[in-house]
C-alpha cells in the first residue's frame, strides 16, 4: 500500500473515532436528561413564588429612577392648577346660571 492510502485511512479512522466519541457523549447527555428534568420540576414545585411586595418594590424603584423629584413637583403643580381652573370654571358657571335666573324672575 502506498503511503498516501495509509494516511488517508488513518485520517478516516480518526474522524470515525471522533464521531463515535461525540455520539457517546450525546447519548450520555440524553440519558441524564430525564433526571435533570425531574430535579428541575421538583425544585420548581418546592420553591415558593416571589412575594408580591418584591414586585412592588421593584416597580417603585424603577419609577423612582425614571422620575426625578423635579418632575414629580411639576406634575403636582400642573394638577393643582388644573383643579384651581376647574373650580373657577364651576364658580363662573354657577354665577352665570344664578344671574340668568335672577334676570328671568325679575
């Protein structure tokens, strides 16, 4: 046999061995998979769900990071202005109704 043929056969043999090792490794991983799944399921069943207060804290912290104190003050000021304008509008409407009724009666 020529030297090239021997090298080619050695290369093919090496590749076959590597493939066999990969297949054996995958077989081991697959055989361990039911055990891992059972352990994960058991762990999920034994773990308590997170306390609702934790989600509230996270939401509050995120809100505090997003909104600065100045932004909160601006929103409060705008709301108080809107409330003041609404009250003035109601008073003006009431005054016009009163004035209209007064004109009708006499």
